[in-house]
C-alpha cells in the first residue's frame, strides 16, 4: 500500500477519480438514482432521529415511512382510476359526435378552399400485407422499449428506496467509513 501523501498514492487516487468519472459519464441514470436516494434519506433522517430519541429503532421508522408512502400511493391510484375510467368512457361515447363535427369542419374547409381544395375526395390509402410487417415490427420495438423503460424505472425506484433506507438505518457506520478516507487531522472539520 502506498504511503499517504506519496506520489504513488496520488497516482492511485487520480486513477480512482478518473474511473469514477468514467462510470458516471457512462451511466447518468446512476447519478439520478443516487441523488434521489440521498434526497429521500435526507428527508427521512430528521424523523428517524426524533423517533430514535423516543427509543423507536431506525429500521422500524424507515419501514413505517415506506408503508405510509405505499399507502398514500395506493390511495391516489384508487381515487384516480375511477375518474380516468369514467372520462375514457365519456370520450368513447362521444367519439361519433366528435367524428361528425370534425367531418363538418373538413367539408367546410374544402368548400372554403374552392378550386384549391381539388375535386377529388380524400381517401385513406390501401394497406397491403407487405406494409403491415414493418408497422408490426416498429410497434413491437416500441413496446419492448416501453417495457424496458418501465422495468428500469421500477428497479431504479427500488434501488433508490433501498439505498435511502440503508443510509438512514446505518448512518453512523457509513459516516465512520467515509471519515476513514479523510486524513486524521481534518476529520473534525469533515
């Protein structure tokens, strides 16, 4: 192990720093997840400290906070889903009227344009089986990308919640571990 303050130690620190910067530049999502975890931990820390003074263990506090958060999320979903379903049904019921209104607008625009509108009717293009293949492939590609995005988001949310909970529960041990990287003369300031 190189001695502290030596050129070898400085070299290895620079290599480590460059490696960390390279990893962070290759995966910016990791930075977002880490910052989210730190924000969540900072928000939970005062509650955990206050309840710890009342002899409530930190893991119990973190678990209770997560249960309250999940309960609030379930309540929001339970309140929003019926409203969204009702509005979707209303739109579906009124879609023929909307189609007629839009058709009227198109006809009035055609009459207004006169000779520039052309004499022919606008028709939908015929789609053969050879055109369906690329459309289906594109739809499948987009579906897979959306599924991957949802899965990645769920894993990132779980990871950030896990890291935040760990940071709140083991705050003292993490702080001691981080202070080990600080020179002994500067630990009090850090």
